[in-house]
């Protein structure tokens, strides 16, 4: 896949796949304006983490990490899932260990091997 195609997403668009690991996507029901506002908030919080680390300010770093978490929850990337069909949250699982294993193996050209969790 080329970078021009964008990140690899599962067929249901619930997850991005990065180095074989699933990462929950943002809630597609957010308006463009709301999504942009939350992404800006997230990026500001991530920058604040870096600044606090460079300054050695543990309290500011903790506060910035909390702000990252708040933004990610609001985006739907953490916290309660944004889908309503009862499917479990597989965030941070390796694709090969999930119901996406066959799909992912077909992309990789390798047989699906599901490890017991």
C-alpha cells in the first residue's frame, strides 16, 4: 500500500492497522468541525507533553497526558466504542489474533495463525 492511499483500515473501518496492530479509528459520526476541533485539541495536548518532558515538569506532563486522553475519548479512539452492534473492542490487539486474522493474512500473503489469548 502506498502512502497516497492512506493508512490501512479494517473492512468495517473501525480500526487502523499499524505494524499488524489494530488502533481504533475516530467516530465517523462526528461532524467535520467537531473532529477538527478535537484533533487540534489532541495535537495541542501532545505538544504540551513534549514541552513538559523537555522541561522536566512532571505535574505539567501528567496534566498534558490527561488532556490527550480526554481528546482521544471525545474522538472515540478510547473509552466506550462508537459502534452499536455489540462487537468487542479490539483496540491494540494484533490483527492476527482477532476476527480480522484471515483478512489481514490475505493482505500479507501469509496464512492466518490465531494465537490463544
